[in-house]
C-alpha cells in the first residue's frame, strides 16, 4: 500500500497553458552499514528462527509514549553466542533477559541491537529473550507512506492512535527480528490503554483485563505466521458490528468504526462479501480463517494489517472518490486492494523487501480480477489500461537485495499491466487462473523470492519466461515492437522485431494480420518478415489493451513498377 499515491507527486503543473517539466538528475544509489544491518541476514540474524512473539505494550496517548516488552521465543539454527535484534535507537532499552533468568549485555549500532549471550547456545535448542523498552516512538508525518505512530483525535475530540510501518519496519515501535524472511508461527499482542478506550489488533480477542489503575489490557492472539510490519494496534472509541461469510466454511467478519460513521460503514462494507466471492474463486480460501477478517476505520488511507485491515477511504467509491476509469468508481478501492493483501503479502510474503512487487503487483492485479468477477472481462481491461498514464518506467520494479531497498512505485500500476500481459502471452485462461491459485496453495504462509515465483510459472507453463520477467521487472523501460509495413500493388508485407534490453526477448503478441483479425506472431530482437492480408499499412495494429508494450509503426507504399524500372 505504501507507495500507492506517490504518483500524485508527479502530476504535471500547468502555468499559462504550458506544461512545466522539471528534469532531475538521477543520483547513484549509495548504501551504508545501516542499510546492511537492516536488510541483510548477517550471521547474527540467520543463526536463529523466531517461533513466537509476545508483545506487551502500554500506550499513553497523552504523553505519546509507549512502554513494555517483547518476548522472543526462538529456535537455534546454528550455534551462537551473539544475536541481532532490531529496535530504533530513539527507543530506550531497559534490559534484555535470557530464558527469564539471565540479564544480557548488548550494544547498539544504528537501529540494530547486538546482544551478547553468556554461553554458546546449541543448535536446535529453544530459548527466549525478553526485551523491555520504552520511549517516544517515531511519529508518522504522512501515514501510511512513512512509518511510525499516528497520534490524533476523532471528531469528538477523543484519542485515536494507530501505527503504520510498511517498508521502514516494525522495529520503529517494537523490538523484533525485523526481516521479512522470518515470521513467528503465532503471536500474542497485549496492548494496554487508558480507561474508556479500546484496542483492536490482529487475530482473535482472547481476554480483556481491567487493571488496578483503571487502565485496560487487550490480549489478541494470532494463530498463523504474521509478518512484523502487519502487527498493528488501533486505539480509540469504536462502534462494532459483525457478519458472516459462508463458502463451505464460515468466516467471521468484524467491523470497527467511529460511532458517528456506523451507518455509512454498514452500507459500504457490504462490498466485503462480493470481494470474498471473487478472491475465494481466484486465489482459494481466505488464508486466516481461525483469526477471522476485520476491517477497522483509521485516520490514514489504509493498510493491509493481517486479519485487521485498516480502512480510511471515507466510505467513498474509487480511491477517496477518484478513479482512472469509469468502472473504478463502482467499488471502494481500499476494501478491494488492501484485502487482496491477505493473500498477496500476508499469506505469501516476499522474503526481501526488494521483492515487494510480489505483494503490490499481484495486489493491484487483484483489483482487476474483482472487476472481471463483477462486471466482466472488457470492464477489467478498461480498468487495467486506465492505469497507463500513472506509469513512469524510470526505475525497475524489483529493488536491490540485502539493503532494505524497494523497487519503483510502478510495482502497482505497471505491475498490474505486466500481469495482464503475461496472462495474454500464456493465452490459456484455465492455466492462468490455476497458476494464481497454485501460487497461493504452494507458498501459503511462506516467504518467497522472485525466483520462486518465476520458477513456479515456468514449471506450470512448460516454458521459460525468464526473458519476460527480466525485461518487465528488472529493467525500467518496456519493450517496443518496431514494425515496417509495406504495400506494393496488392501485396502487403511487414518486417518486425523487438527493441528490448534483454537480448533474447521473444514475447509473442497479437497483431492485425488482416482487417479486424488479430493473430499471434513471435517477434525476436532480429528482423523477421511476414505476408499480410488485405490491409492498409496505417491500419496495422497491436492488441494494446492486452499487451503492455510500446509500438512503432513505419508505413510505406511502393510503385509496383519500381523493380522493373530499376532493371532498365
């Protein structure tokens, strides 16, 4: 979700009818030791596997501080006596304890905490460390795109506190092994709030404890693996209503909104059931049945917190009332997009943030599948192609590994166009939809790499699409089909080839081989020739609503006597 509205920063300015273009020199990327500590699985991280977290935090809206602990239960993957935990350095550590018995020494380097153990822990042994900490966490200045806590008020003046930390990481507010490759098998989230407020977090509410000081602790249990950035809190005064979705099994639907928005929410949130119909059909059963599905009103646009989706679309259709196509105003974008992440991002998670496109490209493409489910394939194509003006094609969609570097914001709209193109290239919808569902079934509750996804698609299709993935995801520009069509008398022929960064790029594409007839051709990066039917050179077309490419057409007409005159 994080980069979804970055495109607004690039809307052209107009002065006196002139389009103002401000060229910017691209600076080379420079990575630091801090980036490596954050993004790489160094030995101090790879040596242990997190099994369980118990996050226990008291949140004070008045002082905008938090205080508490996180207990990390882990299995030793390789014997070690030093481990890395992550916590932003503006938060203080009170102490770190091993197995509820031994106080540990530690040092801090940027946002990494190097913990020294008194002895070597044996491989396959299981231990726990409890990190007690507190302070004033980073405030999110522009949520959800920058990380931190949002301390705000609802319209009645009551406290309203939420967190967003995709990208920057959960260590911005709680200590953990902050790398997407390691998810706990389960988690207990205990949030203590002032009297009169409540907290809504991930999973199922296990208990509510009234404390002697009048504060209240909410215990939420997550029974599935969960990525750290999805762990959430929502503190305020909420109205609650519920429903059920039945598709063989029964899924509980719980909704938490500000009391004054209750009636609007009841009308808008009815879309959840049609969303579930679509995604259940295309991707399989909702991944977190035991924990249920929640939609929680928030003061920012929205975020895909697992089983506790944050909603801030103001009960409008489209994206806060706007869309790039007419069909985009037929549904609430945040419900459809953020809920898609329950499959793409929360169940199947990228191992490195460089592969965040797995979350966002498939999540964006899910929007189009919802449209297709509701209003048909032509409307889905209209929706997808309406995103073209948003694409910049200046940076690769895949980021840089091991340094916490995401790819371009094009992973949303371009990613959707690329997946639509891949569907057209495969040209077998039964196979295509079985691939989407198969990815979910094969990698459920796992972390994956781009290569995992590529290999799976290649295996299922029996073809090597490496050229496709490399060009569209690892290079900024899209391929261009160059076609020179010549008419000489009654004969029409075409020369064609791809212009691409990948030297063996060979993507098939549908073109007009005769009037109103589209057929697949198989261009490569070298010139090929074909005969065409009765068609004017300028009427040669590509099926550009199904294939996301640039197209260069060169037309020429030759006098049929040209060769004879040259012989004379």
